[in-house]
C-alpha cells in the first residue's frame, strides 16, 4: 500500500477430471454405474468459497486492532489469508540499522497462523516508510542496507511466509512509464533485480512478488512498463514468481473491464498474479463481483486480499470502500463477492428467446465458427441456419448471449478490435446498444459491430470500427 492521494490448479477439479477419464474408459461396458459428479455446495464464508477453486480470500490485519473482538471475529470467520498492514514494512522491522524488531509483525503473524491462515509478507524494499537512518543513506551504502534488510527479515520468517512483496511501487505515475526517482532507484537501475536475487537466496520456498498500484488498466503506460520489466526478468532468469495488483479503485483510478486482460497477459509470461490490496470507493457490488470474476477467470490468479476488515479500519474510511460496515454488518458487496466465489452469476438471465442477427449488406448471419464454445473465438458471417451457434439473446443487462452463458465480447476499445465470445461476467465490453438504424454499438468503446473490409462472404470476421453508416455495420434481428 502506498500513501498517495489518488491513486492453481484446483486439486479437486483435477481429481474430478481423472475420475471422469476413468469412467469414460468404462462406458463401453457399463453406461450408468454412477451419477455425474455434483457441483460444489455453496460456502458461507469468503475464504471457504475461494478455497473451492484453490484460491485464497485474504485481509490486511493491523496488530493494534487485534484486541477488538468484532474485528477479530469477522477476520477469523471470513478470511483464509493475512497480510500485515504496516507491521512488516521497513520502519517497523528495522527501526535502527542492524537492530530488528519483530514484535508487532509477530503479533499479526502468530494470530494468523494460530487461526489456520496463510501469511503474505509485505514489503521488503520500498521507497516509502523507510526509517530515518535508511533515508540518510545513498549509493552503495543504501544498496547494502537494502540487501541486509531483506536477508534479516526473510531469515526471521524463513519457510513460513507464502508470498513476499519483495519490491513495492517502483514505477512513477503518469504517462512516462519511467521508474520512480527514489533513493533506491538512484543506487542503480538493477536494484530491483538485486532485491529479487537476494530474496531467492534468503528463502527459496517463498513466492517472490512485485507489487504496485495504478497498473490494473492494460492501456496505461505504468502497466506496460511493469509488464516489460517482468517479461525481461523472465527472459533473463531473474527469480520473480508473481505480480501483485493493489487494486485501490476510486474516482481517480477507476476499475476498467480490461483488468482481466491485464491479469491474463501477465500470467502468460509465466508468473502468478494476485489482487493484493483491494478496496473500491463506495463498495459497488457489481464492481467487487467483477474483480472476483476476473481473478477466477485466470488460472494463475492466486487470490484476493482486501485492505482492511470494516470501513472504519480502512486507510480510506471516508470512501467506505470495504465489504463490511463500521458496525461489522455485511454490505451488498459482500454478498456479491460470496456469490461470485461460489460460482454464481452477477448478471440477469436472458429475458427473451434467441434469434439470428443478420447483416444487411451480406444477408449472412452472426455466427460462432464451428459451433465453438471456447472463450476468445472470434465471430464471423456465415449462411443463416437454425443451429445454436447463431441464436443470440439480448438481455436486460445489454448483453448478446449465445449458448446461454457466452457473451458477445469486445477484446479492446480501438478500431479493428476483434469481437469474440467469452464467458459472461458483466463487463461493459460485453454490453451493446441496439439502435433503430440497425447499428450495434459497444457500450465501452462507442464503436460499431463491423464486417471486416465490408466483406459479405462466409468466414468474414467481425470487429469493432468507427460507425460510418455502411451496410456492413447494419443488422436485423429475427
């Protein structure tokens, strides 16, 4: 967490898959020995619901609040992972150079472990919350102090911390994509790499994470800079295991539905991802559910941590950003998160029968190639028929659904963006306006559903493009 103004694989699933494979091999002999495996029963707490998919749902804990019975009751009941809010930071753990103090950190750690929770370590190298003695250093002396601090803290918790935020907030805000001009950066551009190599040697069993804020939107320069660093580290063998997205969403840094794209793209580099400090201004239920569904959609998303228990515990209490009110009562956002973790849907069911969407210029229908149900399949034009891959239902939420649970989905917001099917999750890139002139316009992009190159033949792909009024952008529904 920064003090700035505005900003697995599921073991049960694998076992079930093995069982299904074994049963499939026996179908030639017996066809009805057992009933199909049932879905998981809905869990009643956040941590238990997240655990169904092999993930955690965690919380930031402050040692000074552990004497508050309402606070500890909620934290113990609902969460299965803990991050120390401030107690493991540099000023708390090494107030004097070479003299470590883990009293507050151990209080949080011990409470978590005694209550059966995993612990995330936060944070080892950061430009902020440095003790005075560290702030007075520079150059090689500061570099050595950073190395000594990492070694000292990780030695104390060796083998007992699941993930460490090794480096925190090293990139500056804005459009430059540059490194933050911190005292650590001025020791040399390789300081982050040195921190990760030091951490790996100090505790080879811990996952090593880079953590930052305002990096959730895929289109932002800061996000791209972080991505390029992680890609470089993976290519050169620098030991980085995960990337943490703080996710402090507010009016200055709002949630964008491309957050899922961001998580997917980082995971594709071969690192795990995690939502590490989640709070959302006003605690809108739909946005909380969207964040959860984004994590659930990415197999390498380890879990989610909310930054505090109740609004009164939040560092941004005036924004009422958490899942519990000051009195400990659950908000609507809590229910939305729990339902999402339990596999529920946050969008209304279809409200009418499905039908075809026919291109005015081509006379051919909006079609999912080869009746595919795979996320990311780009839609096309094809001769109209009555099969399910051409049956589209427009819902009250503004979605165009096919097969009942797949949505027409824009992969971005620019001209030429592919239009595809994707599991419905409620994002604005899956919502459409059906206009009286026959155009279908993306809510997020403001661009029209368009047959590429004004094509009319079978297999012509569908994209987003600036609305022009052409017949390749006009459609009729049957």
